[in-house]
């Protein structure tokens, strides 16, 4: 399990056009179907990347963390912009959407803090271990509570179109966590600007 880490100067974590397997070789299958299947396939990618971070060390760990950080930032942006509004249209969907948004906003805070830590420090390992579990719990809650609600209450054609919209949102999404962007509306308003800044930051970090 895991991707082969690229040399630091060749990382492609911010390349345009990489949506499903946005970083490295954890590719989402092309036949993931509608938006639910697409997101569930990405959940598996995330699980593998999180394990890779803890398995590796040194520069390899940093590269895996960068990949996981970018994928989570893009993935959650797609969900918040495209999926949450659909969830809110379902019966009792508002409470489900609010719970998932609260979890994602908390995760942004933790992930932003992890970015500032030495990946080989005990503090990083302990914080990331707890963060990993919260991400796994969040994905499980989506798969248990939110995704069935979408399948039961959303037209299949709308779910198929939502996949395309999520893919487009992820291509334009920020590559770093932004704790101040806490709502669907904020993602639409601030997202393009912070995404542009993130891409500049990524380029400079590789220089």
C-alpha cells in the first residue's frame, strides 16, 4: 500500500487535471459512478495516504503528508460546495450536513496546525494519529448517514452531474486547509482567491 514518493523537486501535488488521484498513485477508479461512488473511492485513497504518513519517516513522510493535506483540502472543498447543498434538500438533511461541516471545520484547524510541525517530532506523530482517527470517523459518518440519504432522496441523474461538479470544484480548490472558510458560501466567495495563493505557495516551496 502506498505511492512511491517523488524527489522533492518533482512533486506534482498541485498539477492541474489531477482530480481523482490528485497526488501520487492512489488513483480513484474511473467507474466510481455517481458522486457517492466517486467520494467513497476517494475515502479509500485518503485512508491509504494517512497510513502512509505514519509508516514513513523523514522526507518521505513529509511528501506523504503534503499529498494527504492537499487531497483532504480539495476533497472537503468539493463536498462542502457541491454535496452539502444536496444533503440539505433531503428530509432531516440539514442536521446531517451541519454535523459533517462541523467535523470538517475542526479538521481544518488541526490540519493547519500540523502543517507547521516537524513531521518527525513526537508532537506531530501524536497529533496526526488523533487527526487520522477523526478523519476516519468523519468518512464513516458520511458513508453511514449522509451518502445513503443522498441516494434515497436525490435523482440519479443529479448525482451523476454532481460528480462532474465535484471534480471541477476539486480542480479549482485550495491545496492547503483554510480554517476561516467555514461554509458553502465562503467556499464560493473565498475559494478561488485562496486557491490561487496556495498554488503560488506550492511553487515557491518547491523552488
